[in-house]
C-alpha cells in the first residue's frame, strides 16, 4: 500500500503533522509503536511559552539568546494557532491564555530578566517588568523571597491529554490512516523506482510469528523518498528516535 507521506510517531508533533498533511490533501499514514500520546506529549504541564526560558539564558548567556531570539516570532505564531485550534479541530483542548510569569529572587537574577526582556521586546514580544508589589498584585501566593519578575500576557497552557488525540481524530476525518502498535524498525530502499518504505517489527499472536499489520508483505511505501529520512541517501546512517515519559 502506498502513501504520499509516512509519519512515524503518534505524539503531538506526529499527529499534528499528519493532520496538516491530510488537510493539504496529502495521502498520509501515521505509524505509532504503542498508542497515541503515551510518552512525553501526554505527560507534561501543557505550557505554551513565548518568553526565553530562564535556565538556558542564565547558563548560555546573551550571545546564545540573541541567536535564539528569531525563534520567538515562531513561538508567538504558534500560540495564535493554539488560540484557534479548539474550533478548528472540533475539540475542547482547555486552552487558557492568561499570561506567564518568570520570577527573580535576587538582584542579579532581576538584572538578568531585564536583559532578557529587552531582547524579547526587540523582536516584538510584549514583556512587562514587574516589581515585587506588581507581582503580588497578580499572584499573591508567591513566596516572600521573590523580588520581581516578568510577565508575558499571551502565554498559557493547554491540556496535553487532549491535544494529540484531537489532532489524530481530525487527521482521520480528513482521510489520514493511523496504525497503532506498529513499531518501525527500518526504512529501506525499494529497488523499483527508488522508493523507500517503513518496515514494521514482526510480532507474535497465538504463538505465530508474523508481520503485525495488513500492509502488503508487512510494508508501507511512500512515493516521496525524501520524507523517509536517512535512507534516502543510502548512507546506512541510523539515528535512534523515541519518546520518553516526562514524569
């Protein structure tokens, strides 16, 4: 069986990719070795950030942050997409955009936040510097040791248990095919026409060793070899890819 594109992995990135491909009229197959959304995509806080994270800024410094800064525009755009996703996907994703805080406990940390905020503002992100009094007015539950911080009004969260399944359901409504418990163990060159395919891991049922799902000879093919990663170059390069439990 042939598809225009094969997506490997049923987390948020994989299901969203399958959805947008199907929306564009691309014949799409998604393969997931377990079940959808069972790794990091389904076990995180669901935060939607636009500000540069404090830890990498503090560890890698201003030069790194200047190189990273263009990504902020993408983060802003992604939050706008999230704003409209519940209606687009026809699912309540519990998207809440009430703003995000980053706080400082020392004067040195506050100076670092001030530099970071200046950089973020330079690429169009609205970030507000807050005194301790301002912070307590917004979040009276904060510890007494907090002296100030920054606030970004467009940040928020979504429910990570709902997002990937909603993308998957919408992709299927648009004609994408999703195969669960279909672990991909190889991507190989097809002699005829230079096509490439995803090869499933054989599995056992009732003591019989067989290919685990209904693709022809247990293989799925894509008409676009460039979408099947490293095998396209025939280099034998392998890179392990997998999800992990964020908890």
